[in-house]
């Protein structure tokens, strides 16, 4: 059973471009969580999704950020018109229905905005 | 609002020493508490998970304790090794939610 897969591992974008970060949860997991780790800061919750539904987006910036978890395919975190302050490590985690409070993390995507 | 604090922020010890990392949280209504390890530029590795009904968990040289009522957890590392050098993160899931609230971590360096 493969772990949580995130791609790309590293992403470089210029200011104003779009960034798409992908997360494939562990097999059988229908709950996905996105966290952001800004330089010199701790990990902060962004959004929690369960197949096709956003359950909690209390940590998402109000503008430019969106997330989805379609019925088929990976979860996508999308950042439009990136700015330098978006440079961070973005981590995805997943959990199964039977143990929603145990989250398994991916290796993260490191976004650098030039 | 749940807040998680870790002390110390950084720690340097000689190889072989036993050490304790501290974590405190403000809201005692937690589902569970996890300790993670993060190596520079890498992802998170889960070390130990303590359910709210448990007092401690052990894995090899690691032992984590939980005192829910006082809002504290400790991670004990026995006979430290240079390979233990990393940042250690404490995180909780608070009742009614599913999101992890992380502390800012303790950066550990074990020297030869």
C-alpha cells in the first residue's frame, strides 16, 4: 500500500503564474487535509476535504487559493496569481473513514515563487 | 482556539544522553496527540500517537506521555544518537474537529 503521494516535489513559479499541487491519498482513504509550512514557521492547517466535498476551509486564504478532491483522481490545491509570500512547503495528509483522526502525511511540495 | 507550545525551541546534546522534549496545549479536549519528526527539507514521519484515553506510548528508544488534564505531553528519547538530529513536532486534534494543530517544534542536534 503506497503512502500519500504528492507531486511535484519541487515547483518553481514566477509571480502571477498559477501553481497546481497534487495529492493522491493512501488507498482506501477518503479524507484529505492540506497544511502549509511557511519559512521559519510551524505547520498550519489549510483545508479538509472528503470526496467531492469541502468540510473545513477555515485555514485557507480568502483569495487566490482553492482546493478540490474529485470523485476520481487526486486532490488538487490551486494557487492563482502566486506571490513571493506563497513560497512554502505544502503538505497533504489522508485518513481512512474508520480512523478519521489518524493522518498520514506525504513528503510535501516545496513551492518557490521567483 | 487551541494553541500548542514546544519547549525548548532548540537543543544540543552529546551522543548517549537521555533527553526530554516538552509540549503543552491550551485546550484539554483533545482526541489524540502525535509526535512527528521532520528532517531538513523532508516530510513528516509519525513517531508516536497517543489517544486521549491513553497515558503513554513507547516505540524503541522513544516514550511519549500524555497528561490531558494539565495539557502536557513529553517525548523522552533514550541514549540519543546523531541520527536522532531533526526537528520534533507535537500536534493535537481537538474535540469536534479533524485538523491537526502543530507546535513550532524543537530542533534537536545530537553531537558526536
